[in-house]
């Protein structure tokens, strides 16, 4: 069974957070609002691909 758009969006955000943590200096914290916005953006993008 394939992953849902929500699952894929969360996985993409986790990957982005991990990549960001490697690039940024220690002590940099992503705000929860930023994470929520990333999940929403990725979810909407994936959902729109399903519609096409």
C-alpha cells in the first residue's frame, strides 16, 4: 500500500529539518509554526499532483 500525501509530506519535512540541522549552526531551532507551514506546503503540493 502506498503512502498517503500526509505521510509523504511529513517525511519530506523531516528530511528537510535533518538537512537544515547539518547546515545551520548549533543552537538554531525551527519554530513549530515553520514546521507546520512546511508540512502544509508539501501536503498541498503532493495533493495537487494527485488531482492532475
